[in-house]
């Protein structure tokens, strides 16, 4: 077949192409599909890389956090161990175990008396008297107990009624109990001089507070070293702000590391302050204020002691950390509405009364760490604890 004829014949089988019609109609769609797959792959790879980096980063952070928690736990456990093993007391840094047990207490020639203030709480009074007179008693330094009875509507019970016949007859450890009936219901009567009081050391305590017996001789030893000061288990701070004096409790004391006085609801005090508080040199207007407000006799006593000692370095208030059971957190005066404001007003008003009568403005701040009788090892400020857990929430 001639060549030109063959070309003409093959040309008849070539498909015609109109304008705009592609010879490869699926080529564009293929490219778009491949681009989409490539983008998806890139996104997948990017997401995988980021996810791996985040996983590594999170793992690193978890590791750092775990190491931090572990280090803190080891530090806390070590501190607690040394705290328990080497807890000390007083400026001489003696081991606290030297003051525990009967032997040390029996060697002490001096003892102390208790004054319990009570009002219409017979069950609380009974438990408290039994605790101090029978459970603690003479082997822990308790010489005698005086119950200040201010309820004018009810006759006081007989001292023997607080104990069973067997306890009263057979126990050589039992401390003597006497009831002092006062002519009126006043918080000032808790500081009246008492006939028959033989000891210089007096432990003032409310009828709803019981101190673990083991800590009574420790606190008494602290008082003997600071016999002109208030030595107790409840520190308080007389602070200041724009409005005047502010009554601060344990939480503020803990973080600030300062306090100004200790409450007489559980406090060792020298008997001479009973004479001073009730005597003619102490302004009568102070006692009138306490009767009017039915509050703040403890602040008045703290101010009296501060004025009497003139803040001699040996007469600063002392805080004794102990185990104290306080039933008053559920029904005491401090649980009533407006208590915090009343206490702030007492600080301001009583200071004004004392200044008017020529007394100094008392209750300066002292170091909680320096004036704490119980010493913790190694001595961090946050190792100092309140005498009971409820102190964290007191107001």
C-alpha cells in the first residue's frame, strides 16, 4: 500500500478535538487528588511530630513534678522525724522527755494551785475537776483547786461530790478542792485574792479546758523561769490597722511570727497579780468596763502585767505548745456573734482608760519563735503549732 494512502487511512481514525476539550480529561483531577493526599500526609506528620513533642514535654513536666513532690515528701518526713526525736524546751534546750513522768515532778519542791472559773456548766466542771484533781493531781504538781462559783441562783455542790467515795479515800494523788462563792456574777471575780491560797504559782483555767497532764509540769517549769510573766497555751496578738487596734488570733500569729499576750483561760500567773488587779492602784474604771461588757478581763490582766513588768526581757509573755482539749469552741463566749469586734474595741477602750490614769500603753509584739517554750528541731518558723487544732479556725 502506498505510504500516502496509509497515512490518509490512519488519519481517518484520529478522534476530533473540539476547542477547550482536553486530550487527557482525568489528568487535572488526578493532580488535585494527589495534592489533597500530600496535604493530608503533611498535616498527619506535623500532628504526629507536635503530639510527640507535647508527650515528651508533658512527660518531662510530670517527671519534674514527681521529683518535686518526692523531694518535698522526703524533706517533710525528715523534718518531722528530727522534730519528734529532738524536740526540746526552754532556753537551755533540754530534752522535753526530762520533764515527763512522775519522777521529775516528784523532785520539784514547789507546786501550783488551780483557779477554775465556772458558770452553769456542771457537767463540764465535774469533768475538769476530776481531770486536774484526780487524773493529774499531786504527781503532776497540782497542790489544790479553787472553784470560783458565780451562779447566784444555785448553791454550789460539795467538793466531795466531784469524786467517788473510793477515789476520795484511797488516792494519795488527789488534790484538794475548795469552792469560793462570790457575791455577784462578774468576770472580775476570777482575779480576786483567795483565802487559803498557799502557792505563788497559779494556773488560771476555764471549766471547759483540759490540758494534758504531761504538759502541766512543762508549763509550770516555764513559769518558774519567767515567774513575773504570763505563761500559757493561747497566744494572741494586739495588732494595729487604719481603724485602730486589732485583736488577732492564731492564724495571723502563725504567719506573722509575733504575739502580744496569752489568754488567762489557760495560763500560769503569779498570785501577786490577783492582789494588784483587785487592789486600789488598779483603775476601778477598768473593772467597771469588764462588768459592763462582760468580756475582756483577760486583756485587762495582760495589760496590768505588762505595766507591772515594764516589759523586762525576763518578763515577756511565754507561749507553751501542748495538747489541750477545748470544749468551749462550741458553746463559749468566743462563739457568740460580734465577738471579734468586741475584742478589738476592748483593746482600744482599755488602752485609752489606762492612758487616762497615767499607765503606759502596753501589749507590744514579741517573737513567737523566741518566746515559745517548746523548741522544734531544726527550728523552722512553721514548725510551731497551736495547742489544739481548733485554734486554726478561732476568731
